[in-house]
C-alpha cells in the first residue's frame, strides 16, 4: 500500500544567505520476494536449488506548477539477495502537460519498446543462467539501447484524432568514444518511433503496438549499428482470457563486457503467450523462439547460427491482499553454432511468494 509523505529539499546556502526549504509530494511502494528455485541442466547429472530473496523500494516525487504541468521523478533501491543493497536506480524527469501528452527527459528509453503490446508470459524467478556465446534473443526488445542523455515524447490518448491511438518518438545523444578495434561498444546517437492502437472487436479488446529503433555504435570498427530493430506485438483480451503474439527482427553488436563480443546479424524472435484469471488464481503460459548469426570479429558479417527456445508456465494465487504465491516452470534449449549448450539448456522451477506494500 502506497504511503504519502513530504520530502523536504535541502536547505540551500548561496553567498552566505540561507534559502527556503521547499517540499514536494511523494509516494513510496515496494515488494519483497522469497522462495526457492531449482534447475536441472543437460550438462549436470544432478539438479541444484537455492534460495531466492529479492526486495525493492521505490519512491515517486511529483509536483504541479501553477499552469497545470505535472513534474515527476523518482528513484528505487533493490536488494538482489546480498547482505547489502547492491542495485539502485534514479529515473529522469517527466513533464505531463494539460493536454495529456508527456515528455521524459534523461534515461528516457526508446519509443518502440514503450508502445509494444504486452504479450503474456509465465511469472516466477526460474531460469538457467550462465555465460555463453549464444546471441539468439528471447525477447522482443533485444536491441533496446540508448544513451542516458535523451528524451521520449508520449502523445495524449486518441492521437491525431484517431480513437485508441497513441504515439511516441524518442532520441538520445551519446559521446562515449570507445576505442577503435576494442572489444566493447556502446550506443551513440539513437532514435525510435512507436505507435499503439487499441480497438474493440465485439467482446474482445485488441491492441497492436510496436515500431522501430536505430542506435549508432560508438566503436568505429564494427560493421553493424549498436542496435537496429523493428518489432510488433498484438494482444486480444476477452473477459478473463488474454492471448498475445509478437515478432521482431534486426541486427546488433553484442558488448564484450559480458560474455563474448560479437557482430550479430539475421536476428529474429517470436514470442507467444496466454493468461487466464479465475478468481484469485492466474494461469499463464509463454513461448519464445529466437535465432541469429554471429561472429566474434568486429567488422565482419555474422555467419555462425545460434538458436534459443523456451516454454514456460506458472500459477499465481492471491493468498491475502498484497501476498501472492507463485509456482513457475520453464524448459530451455540453447544452441551455439548448431551445437547444444548443455550448461544453458534444461529445466528450472520456482516456488515462492511476493509481498507488496
């Protein structure tokens, strides 16, 4: 449950004169997840399991000017299971205008990912992780990258006079200057356009959304852009049942700071899923199928074929207000150059609870 409080600004002193403390309205919320996850990979004789303990705390600060423009920002603190807080993030500034449009400034993101219809998928903390050379994607936003210095504009509802239409455009402007021929890359100038359209087809609410993005690579020795992608997704909701499907394609450069660096071409991924709500119980299934061609040498076209496929399912049960128990199960098959990655393939499960406040 969100709490309301006043966050006082620091007392500012300039040329020996004390400023006046101001206050903005803020809300806070959070959650903690506790459970057990296990996996049985194709490369191990016996399965393994471990505790999962994740917590987060988020603050949102807002104020409205005399002209009616709403200004908001915020930050979050996350603990991913260590003894100390080991992850934190600060959002940029959002201006919400009286006509319903919004402008995000600093760490704004890419408009195409914002407009994608949300394909249902399984919940839970299960999954097989491990370093590998596999570059095949598992999500529709595999090339979603941009510098923190940027903006994203969101239209008001019923954009351009079309009922159910929203649109967005974004841009970011980096100047990281990665050394030529180095095995790392980062996003330079990027831009993205996205649209979303929702309509009723009888008793079914249909949403279609997506767009494209392009981000230059700061490393001048790469042949691909840091990210170049088109993506589209569609969902249909009838009563308690929601189904969806999505498709994306493009090229990218995989950063060498995590696993192996690579030029990645011919990327394609399809996701599908369904969700059904019955009282306090939610059933969900998800599917992902991705492929790519990569090469570890910057400046060359990808030639080695990778693939990834997963099937997942979950059951969520609302035990009490703010308390949800989850059981999730996933099978994964990852291949690098048409050879199975046994350490990244197999099955995994999760049993735990999420408590929100």
